[in-house]
C-alpha cells in the first residue's frame, strides 16, 4: 500500500502528537513523584527534629530533677539516671538530616553530646566513690571536685539543650 502525501502528513502529525503527549505525561508523573519524595523527606526531617527535641526534654527533666538536688551530704546515695543520646546520635549519622540541619543546631548537638558524656562519666565515678565506704580520703576530695564539675557542666548542658531546641524550631525545611 502506497501512502499519499496527505496520509503521510497525517500519520506524522499523529506520531508527533502522541510523542508529545507521552513526554508530557512522563514529565508530569516525574514532577508528581519528585514532589511526593520531597514531601516525604520534609516529613521525615520534621519527625527527626521532634525526636531530638523530645530526647533533650527527657534529659532536661533528668537534669532538673536529679542534678539540681546534688549534694555530698547525702553520702551513700546513688545519684540520677543515665542521660541518653541514642536518638540524636542516630540522627547525626543520617546524611540527609545533617545536610538539612543548620550549622548552629549541629554545633549545639555536638556540645550536648560532649556534656552528656562528661556528666555520665562523673556520675559513674562519683557513685562508685560514694558506694564504697572503704575508699580513701583522697576519694572524698575527688567527690567534691566531681560535684563542682557536675554543677558547671550541668549549666553548659542546659544551655546546649536550649540551643538545640531553639535552632531546630527555627530550622524550617
């Protein structure tokens, strides 16, 4: 069958129309998928932020209820719960979270980890000194030094908690 010039033109126009419609459909689907992915990333990031803020609130409650009542006159008592950084440590390992978080918030999270690690170490050693009545007088002077360090680091930890909360709240993605 031989096609006329008019039929060839008609077929060519139909082909171009179908090609254009397919390409347009593909780009629409791609942009919708991209939009959905961006929305999911935004929701994930906001969930991560809320998780870290909740972790800091829990640690703040522990600090406020345990570290504030710290005193060496209560010999033999074991002080305060262990502070945790499990959630924020996992978030810091996530490349997308780090890429989306402002530098001030990341700096505050690093300080938060540092002060929690120090306070947990001080707590462990101080509790070991206080649990064992046979420890030397030098240990008693260490207990005072730990108490003073805990009080200083407590203030720095509370500042880093406040900084995390403020920076993550203002960090809009």
